[in-house]
């Protein structure tokens, strides 16, 4: 505001300076011409007053009229060179002159004010137009963003609906398959118990039983994965002795791989907060994965230790071929196996590690692959909340793998 006042003050000073100098200049030009004989000089002063009124306003015009009055009285009204008036006619003429000058000044000042208002209005209109153009651009951009957002939301809804239908279809198909698979497995198992069955037929039935069991595992894994991805997995967390859970999982592994040696190397007092059944499923899948990929006769080692941030880190270590570094993240995806594809030949479903990741993350934990040490093949590690007051099931816990 102060910067706007400065030009106005300067124009005012120049206006009053012109009100003093312009009549003096007009008088200096008229005196040599003998202005006392003619009254036409009045129009020159009126013109000066009018110009000042238009340019500088009523104040400058009034000042110019008063200065002109004094100069006319002094130089052109007898007796000249005095500020006295001898003739009544000259008095009337001077009064008329001053009145006319003030009238002209007032009209000129009004014209100036109208011009200034018009200029200010023009400036406001330009600013308003610029603001309107800016608002129109912003509105157009906002409309474009809204359209893109609406399209994105439609795509997201469509993808969510597609994923929901896929999960429902997978769950329904898997559920419907369990009954006939159970019937086939029961019937073929009964046939194997028949002592009169020919040896060739027995071998074929054993093959049917093995494939039925494999298909049953696949259906069960697909159901579990559907529950995990559909956020329908229910957990019953409790304080679990990790050694008991590992011992139970090792015992189950011996039913299918009786010759596999599993060594357990950690403190028996370690406890975690977990669902007993789901923790067993995690350990079963990891031990089965190590068993499938390890050479016959090589041991599997299970380690566990308390980590930071109230987490317990458990490691399953085998002496298999290991997992290439570029596949360590992908092996936790569905139907992804390691490069040697031993799981495919051993009857795996390709869903085991994906289920492990889902179950561990449902416990507010994380699973990952570590760099193997000398003589080791694969080091699969997972972290679960430690049992105790600081362990809260369902928290989004940051996992620090350092012990």
C-alpha cells in the first residue's frame, strides 16, 4: 500500500507545482503582448485551470485559479502593478473569472475522477479476467483429475471384484473336490488291504493312492491360500513353547521321511505368541521343503533365538543346492519353485512357501531367505512375536533379524 501511495503523492506535488508555474508562464507570455487591452487572456487562464483540473484534480485547479486571479489583478487590471481595483466592472469581471475558473476546475476534476474510476475498473476487470481464466484452468484440471480418479476407482473395483470371484471360485472348487477325493482315497486304501489283490493291480492302486494324496494336499493348500488372500484366516494366538511345536513337526516329517535326521539347536524356554495349528503348518511346510531339496542322508538343522523388538527368529537350514539370489523373493509366490525343480518331482504343490508367508504375516511376522554359510544349502528364516506382555497379536511389527 505504501508503494501505491508514493506515486500518488508525487503526482499531487507536481500538480500543485504546475498550479503555481503554469499561470506565471501564461502571464509572462501575455504581458509583452499588451494583455491589458484585451480580455481574451481570461480564456488562456481558464484553459490552464481546466488542464490542471483534468490532470491533477480540483485542488490544483483551485490553486491555479487563485494564482491566476492575483496575476490578472496585478498585471492587467488598472491600476496595474498593484493588487487594488479601481473600477467596479473589473471587480465583477474578476469575480466572474474566479467563479468560471472554479466551475471549469470542478468539471475537469469530475472528468478526472471518472477517468480514474474507469482506469481502476479496467484494471480490476483485467485482474478478474485473469483470475477467472486461472480458475477455469484449475477447474478443467480438477475435472480431468476427477475423471482419471473415477476411471481408476472403476478399474480398482473391477479388479477387486475379479479377485473376489476368483477366490470364491477357488474355494468352492477346492471344497467340492475334497469329498470325492476322500471317497477315492478310502476306496483305494481298502483295496490295498485286500490280500487277494494281484501284485500288478496293487502297484497301480498304490500309484492312484499317491496321486490322490498329492491332489488332496493341493486342494488343502489351495483352500488355505484362498483363506489367507481373502483375509478369512482365523487365528487363536496363545503362548506356545517353540520347542514343543518343532518336536511335533519333526515327528510328522518322520512319517514320510523316516531316514531324515533333524537336529534342534535352541533354548527350550523360548516361547512365541502363535496359533498352535498354524505354527505347526508353517513348520511342516518349511521342513518338507528342506526335505524335498536336501540330498538323502544330509541333516536338517532348526535354530531359534530371541531377536530385537520382542521377536523370535527361527531358521530351517538344509544342505541342498540352495536358492539363487535372484529367486529369493519369488519363491514365496504361488507355484514358484527353485531352479532345480525338485519339488515338482517330489510331489510338491508349489504353494507351500506362499502359504508360509501368508501364515507368518498373519501372525505379524515376516519370512525371508538368508545367505548360506559354509556347508549350507538354504537358510529359511521367519520371525514371530515373542510371548510375554510386549507381544501383541496382530500388531504391525518391524522385524529386526539381528540377534
